[in-house]
């Protein structure tokens, strides 16, 4: 709808869905597949996110988790702290690093989060998402850039494909 309110004008960064197409899991894996995320810019300018994905909790109970996240800036504009929680209290909560390693905004994004840094400075426990705007995966022309970032993150070969079967994620 058109109401001519400047505050209501949507910019392309808002509300566009990112499909997770690859994931390096952390210990105590949570989000399995059909993972989608949306970055939102609130009216006060703060960044938030909503995400959903298939999870298995408690006694093999499968469900679609609805997650929310808020972000805090750090000195580095691409490094955020992300506080996240679920729509239900039996879902995970946490406060993780959220680093945007690379993105062209329109097609792909490489995310990285180290939860525990080892004594030698390497990452002992962390996770990383490869996001695409396309549920079918990365475009061939984005694969080299993503490969290069996986290499730089020392995570080459550690990712699994995240399927989008369109079932639970549509709920
Ligand atoms: O899946 O094991 C895991 C860790 C994922 C943490 C949950 C994050 C929920 C919010 C995601 C926002 C976009 C990255």
C-alpha cells in the first residue's frame, strides 16, 4: 500500500528471505534443514532477524522452530553480537558472534560464528551458514567467492548441504 510515509518505505535490504544452503554445524546441533532467515530493519534503525528451520528436540520430537534475534554492533561494522531465542521456551537461546564474512546482498552471504576460541587462537566450536537468495542453492557465478571464504575460514569440507523440501518451512 502507498501511504507516502518516509518511515514506511521499504529498502531492498529489508524482509528479503535468505535460504541457508550450506551449514557447518556447532556442537549440539540445533537447526537441521529448511532453514530460512530474514533480516529486518526496525523503525528505530536497529537490525533484527527472524529465522525458522526444522529441529529435533527432546525425545525425537520434530518441529519447525521459529526464532528471533537482535543484534548489537561492535567496533567492526561486519561483526555483530546476536542474542537469539525461540517462539517457545523449549527452543535454544544464546548470545553468539554473528560475523558477515562476505555478501553481495542480492545472491549470497557467508556467515560465521565462533562460540569457543581454543588456546591456540583457532576455533574450537562454531558454526557457519552459507545463505542464498535462491532456494535451489548458489548460482554458479557465486560459487568461487564462497569457496574462497570457506578456505579462509578454515572450514573447507566441513559444510553439509541444507535441504529445502518446502514442507515444514511452509507452516
Ligand atoms: O543450528 O546449531 C545451530 C546453531 C544456530 C543458532 C540459532 C540461530 C537462530 C537465529 C538465526 C539468525 C540468522 C543467522
